[in-house]
C-alpha cells in the first residue's frame, strides 16, 4: 500500500467528468475535501486494498456525525458535504465493475 500512496493522493489526472461526479471542484472546501477522500477510496479499491475507512468529521467546520443538538441543521450540513462524493463513488465503482466486489457501509 505504501508504494501506491503518491499516485492515490494525486487527483490532478482525473478527468473533468470524474471531477464533476465527485465534486472535486466544489466551492465548499469541506465538500472538496470529502470528494478527495472518495476519489482516494476508489483508487485504493482499484489497486487491491481490501479495507478502507473514511471519517466524516470536517476539518474546517468541526462537523461530526455524533451530534447531540441542532440535529436537523447539523445533519443537513453533513449531507450537503458528503452526499455528492459518496454517490459519485458508488456510481464510479459500478462503472468500473468494482461495485459487485465492494461492500460499502
């Protein structure tokens, strides 16, 4: 896995359609950060990594999935920042025939 990291971390070679699918150019920095994580997940899966975990906490907004107040506002914010990238990952894995052998929780 260590030898894969430099290539996995570099999304500059992604096509414009993939950038749009995941939201890599979204004006919201937190959305872009999560999109970048989802592209990295796809690349790791493509290269045979068997287990990948992604955290949902957003660096700039101190967002969290474990919320105890303001649930509607907090979860809507999390959904706006993650939904496009997760949907992009699922669609892209399906396009690349990797969804049949990938479990997403």
